[in-house]
C-alpha cells in the first residue's frame, strides 16, 4: 500500500469559547487515545471559538475469494 492509497475520515468540530485551553487539550487527547483521531488543523477566532479538524485512517479489508 503506497501513501497515496491511504484514505482518511475527516471531522470538523466547533468548540465554544467557554472551554479552557486545558479542556480543549484533554478533549483532543481523549479523541486521539480512544478514537484513533489525530489533529489536522486548529483555528482559533477572535471571539474565542475554535474550529478543529481531526482525521483518522480508514482501514479497508479486501476479501480474497
């Protein structure tokens, strides 16, 4: 399997400004540890909200007959 054949599932999460930096870090750590997600991009806006893009590999099982 080459690098080009790798497919990812991507999810965008909007986080409110009420969440502290530590709470966001813990949330992303839990997603990575238990869900297999990795951080792709994080964008923080002036009002304090954050957009987070996370991804995980899609593993396809090819049945051989």
